[in-house]
C-alpha cells in the first residue's frame, strides 16, 4: 500500500470516529500518523540525486509574492497589469505551464511577483504540478490566493486544505510551545497556562508515535493537538495570505460587499482595472516593509535609494540597518541619530536595539580612534606623573 492510500485510509477512519472525550487520544494518534506520512510524501525518493523538474527562480528585490489559484482565475492578467511583464493569457485552462516572474516598483522598492501554474485538488499528493507550485510558495513572503468571485466558496477551502497539507500555515503565528529533544532523562512536561484541548497523557502518546522518549515540553498557551504536532515536525512555514477575488464585474453588488467584508480579503477586477491600487497598498501593509534613509554627517539625507528592512528578512532595528550598510559598522558605531516617527524628539540618540519605522532617517556616529602620541605641540597621553605630563614636549622635528 502506498503512502497516499495509507493517508486516505487514516482519514476515512477519522471521519467515521465519533469525537468525544473517550476517543480524543485515538484521534490524536491518527493525526500524528497522517503528519508523518505527509512528511514522507514530500521527501524525494530514495536513491535520487535530489534535483527535480522544479521551476524555482532566483530571488530578486526586497520581497517576494506568489500568485496561487485554480486555472483561469486571472493570475496571468494580474501579473501583466501590475508588473508589465507579458504572461500568456487565454480562455482555456493551464495556459501558464511554468513560473513567470515580474517586478513591481512601488514606494521606491522592488517586489518580485511570481505567476505560478494553476493547481488542482490533490496537488499536495503530487497531482499536476502541485508540488513545484507549493515549493515556490514556501519561499515567498506573501501569498496572494486569486479566486473567481463568480465561483463557489468551496475553492477557498480546497486551496487552503491543499496548502496546509504540505506544511503551509496561512495567517497563523507559530504556537507558543517549547520543545527540545534530549538524550536521557525521559519526558519533562510543564505548562504555564491552563490546557483545555490537550493534556499530558495525549502529549506522551503523540511523542511515542514519533518514537521520542526523552524530551522537554513547555506549553505557554492553550494549544491544540495540531499545534503540538507542528512543533514536533519543525518544518512548518507560517506565511501571510491575502484572498483576492477577481472578476467582480460579473457578480452583483451584494456579493461584492459580502466578499469584501471577509477577513484578509480584497476584491478586484482585472478586466475593468478596479481596485488595483488598493491591492498594492494591502500587499505593502502585509509585507511590513520599512524604508530607512541614510544621512552622512553634515550632509543632506539620501532620499533616492532607501535601505529596505522587514521583520521577515532580518529585522527592523538599528543593528539590522548597520548590517545592511556594512557588516563591520556595528563594531564601529558609537550611537545613532534618528529622525522620524520612531523617535520621541528630533534627533534622538539611539542604540542598536531601537526599532525603526517607515521613512526614518538614520545617521551613524562612529567611535573616535585615538592616535598614538596625541595631537598638537604637547602629548595628550603620557606615563609621567600628572603634574608634569602636560609640560612634556615632543621630540623636535627633523630638518
């Protein structure tokens, strides 16, 4: 029996099992088995060199956005309108067969937009080119799930299920669970919050399913069984997702209002060029990009090319800004002068841990290097007693 058949068999067993207090331990073990099998499904076959027929493209710009959706929902048209890069668009499905990159120039930054082939139900099991599409989505900073406003709401649930089956967690944060394997000592279980959806016995059973008998576990929140399995697996990708409903020009105003009020959703029309500027602004807010302008000493700030920071790519502190300028600047920095919304007054003396905000201006003040022998006619440093150190003259200059 193959891995896919075993997964379907376990899912069928979970579907016919009643959910109550007596069966929660059995369901927890079944969830752990499915997670292990799906991890094996994503691994390359044994004996292969690891190289596949993927279509990964080189990262470019300050952020990466992936377009994911069913065939013929308008992904290629959206890429062409936002970036100017031509992507083949036609009335038949699977027009795009590979990854087509484009670049969005927005707010003095460059954002890479990827047009991916349409995926179908069962993509997580290898149908179509689903694995390659999802692999590219894992390397992105933001996912735009393009949906057809005239189709049923089931498409959104199908795509979300396919992405979560391969370890993508949309619009979620990592669970507050500390987990560390040990060599000896057994399992140490602690919690700082009351647990209502999992208990110590169920954690032991899940760890035994993974053949882990020595570990430290600390729950800092009321987590679920799925959260605990995600922490054990350790290969989950927590990524932001915006649901983009295209083709709103073919539905009624009531449907448009209902779709626009859903969380993490935005409505557009590529045919009539409606709401595209709002989509760009939403992408900018979700990615959390921060532009920082440098100011050389006694000069005007350089507003032409900002340094772009983000929380997903390093951080947004003064130390991260120094590393962007040069890796040795952190050692030489004495303090930083900051102008902008993150400063309480202009300018504010800040250290390395100060968090910068969008359009801040930063000037780095370096430490002064003392010269050997001092400056001027008299030495500024001497080993002589203090009462005569200021009267000790240098050697006469050679003529």
